[in-house]
C-alpha cells in the first residue's frame, strides 16, 4: 500500500472527522480527538478511518466497562447510559449536548483506544484480512 493521492487523503480527512465532529458538538469528545481521527483519515484513507473509528468504539466500551468494574461504579454507568438514551429519544441530539453523564473517575484518554485501533487496522490491512 503506497501513499494516498490528494483526493483520497482529503476524503479520508473528511471521513475521519465527520462522526467525531458530531460527538464533539454533543460534548462527548474533545477537539483534539477530532483532529487525531481526521489526521488518521488523511493518512490511511476514508475506509480505514471509518474502520479505525468502529474498532475504537469497541475498545473504548471495553475499557469503560473494565474501569467501571474496577471502580465499582457499574450500576452508575448503566443508569447514566439509560438516562442518556432516554434523553436522546425524548429531546434529540442537540438538546442533550450540555448534559453531563460522567460515570467513572479519571477516564482513559481517548487517544489510547484510537492508537490501539489504528495499530489493529494497520495489522489487519497488512495481513489482507480487512
């Protein structure tokens, strides 16, 4: 796999930033996370950027569940998740953007699951399994 052309890099940048930008507007991600995923998209392309984001979500959920179990806050995590889902259903995305649903102390920075997911996608691409 060689370097991407400018059109593919731009498509990757836009794909890598699209979903995280929505999450940034909702307050679920920071601006640095959006820039990190946009940069990964520009580097790897649109399809790989979306794959990285999907794998990041799975890794992130696993880390949050493990951390909530360690901190004995799993019930709070489940309650906050239910409240968030109900709020999204009733109020819509924009109305929930100011609400806080923190369930764990000192969460792992989002760059950790993004980095792990990027490595996994790169390995999968090199093995032609993706």
